[in-house]
């Protein structure tokens, strides 16, 4: 299968039920796991005080983001482990194990004792559990980011890319926003620091249960199934092949895009909950509503940008988005810092969310098209997770570079401009990949 036309005869006609199930499973699978990760971002200020207390609020916040980065750093190892399995034995089983594992590890955070209860052991246990969670999340990427695009016709792969990558992030954030809203209403004021944050984490078990039942009816990727029928074409060591002389340059170029896209996401949608609480200091109910609206915006932006990459080409779309981000992302933070009006704050926050998510929406299908089926899960998973691990550390540097919360807007402006430039440089050197699905 050396071209888009070549895949059509294999994957289509595929039953409509199979395609719909694959679309739901891949996008929801990623959404459920991002929901589990987003929980920490929503309760970051409280978790910082309970597990990483400091006389300086920005240092506690930086410690929480560092624990988030620990999860990101484990994701490449998860992709190497689960991605290799998915390339050799199939996407479906990999997805089930990984999604259930993330949900269970997330729920366990709600049962952890705080530093006031067991001392220094509390943050250590917290970090160990983050490592375990990160390993499973890496496995989710390796499966969800391939089975969806492999199960739909070529014309819809760009939209599918946006639906899984950005749309999944939006759905995950939406679920986290709703749970955050419910828990803040159920546990108002100081009570939230006692039980509210724990209930946020406990909700992670729901994603395991829901994911298991949805994925049990999922069929294997038709493109991988055809490859598996020709056992001689199944790659025995896809990780080793990825770091070979042939594919290592591909991986390195991919990282320019995924680092820029990942950092852009974590410095916009990822940092917005903390910005609204620490810098803007608006009521939790207002912040929750802005974040819920932002989740819908993220879904719309991602699907739109993903489909535009089918109409315009991957390279052209990414170039246009990179140029827009260079101007708009810094502007959004500057405007948000200079207003106390909630409506104005919401406008700039939603605009920030739109382009923070649109920027990386076409990346998933771009990465898929860079690798053959025999190593697609491994190549896509590692390219995505290494880049997003590096990009996910940017909020730590922002927090550490800010002596007080009042310094955060300026540092965020500087950082989003810098990563947008990196994203543009990557878009300039990448090849056009549209239709290169083999």
C-alpha cells in the first residue's frame, strides 16, 4: 500500500458500524486519558499546597507542573513498550490495557495521604504514581493515534486527526471542567482542599469502566489486519527500526513540530486554569464556565484545522497556523493580563484556546503518514510523546521564571512567542505528506 488509493481497496468498503466504533473509541480513548491528566491541572494550586508546600506560591505551582512533566517524560517509554506491541500484535488490545491502566492509576491519587499526614513520603509516593500513569498514557497514544486514522477513508483522515488529537483533548478537558464544576459546588470554600480534590481524582475510575465497555466491541484496524495476514511483513523490532539511519532523521524533524505543538498546547489550554485562578483571581464558578466553553472551542478548532490539512495539504496548513500563532498567542496573554472584566477575559482566553489547539491538530495524521503500517504505532507514539514531553515542561520554566504571580503574563508571552517560532521553523522544513499512507 504505497498510496492513498492503495489503502482504499483494503480498508473500504468497511462496515459503517466498524468505522463509527473506531472513531468513537479512538477519540474517546484519548479524551478519557487526557481527562485523567487534566484533573491535576485543575487542582494544581491545591495539590501544590498539600504535597509541595512553599512560602512562594509560584514555587508550589512549579512543583506541581514538574510532577505533570514526570508523567510526560514516562510517556515515550510507554510508547516504546505499547507501540511495539501494537505494531506486532494489534492496536485494539493495546488500547484496552492502556486506557484501563490510566484510569486506575488516576483514581489512586485520590487516596494518597498529604505531606501533613505522612511527611516527605507523600510527594515521593505522588511522583511514583505519576510515573506509572505516564507509562500507560504513552500506550494510549500508540493505539488511539493510529487505529482511528487507519479505519476511515483518506478524505476524512485530516478531520480524524483533529478529532482524536485536539478533539480528544477538548472532550477530556470538557469532562474535567464539568467534574471540576460539580466538585466545587459540592465542596465549597475550604472544604474543597479536604475532599473536593480527592473526588476529582476518584472520578478517574469511571474512565476505566467506560473505556473497557466501549473498546470491547472495537474491531482491529483493517490496514493493520491486512499487514498481519502477511506475517513476513510484521516488523519484529519497530523501536530499533525507528532509531536506524533511515528513520532517525524523520524522527528528529518530527520533534520540531511536536515540541512546538505540545508546548503551544500546554502554555495555552494547559496553563489557562492556573492563570484564571492565580493571576486573574476570578471566582471558581466563572473560571469553570470559561474552561467548559474553551473545551467546546478546542473541539471545533481541532476538527476544522485537521480537515483543512486535507483540503490544503499538511505543510501549508501548519505553516499558516504557525504564522497566526506567532502573533495571536502573545497578544492574548497581554490582553488577559490587562483586564479584570470577566467577559473580556473569556474572549481572549477562548481565542487563546482556539489557536493553541488548532496548531497541533494536523500533527497526528502528519506523523501517521511519515511511517509505514509496520511501525506506525511506534513511530507516531514516540514522535508525539517525546515532543509533548519536552513541550510539557515549558509551564515549569514559566513558573520558575516568575518571582510572583504578577510576572506570569510577561513570561507566558515570551515563552509562547518562542515556541511559536520553533513551530514555524519546523513547518518550513517538513515535507508534504498528504496521501502518503502506506
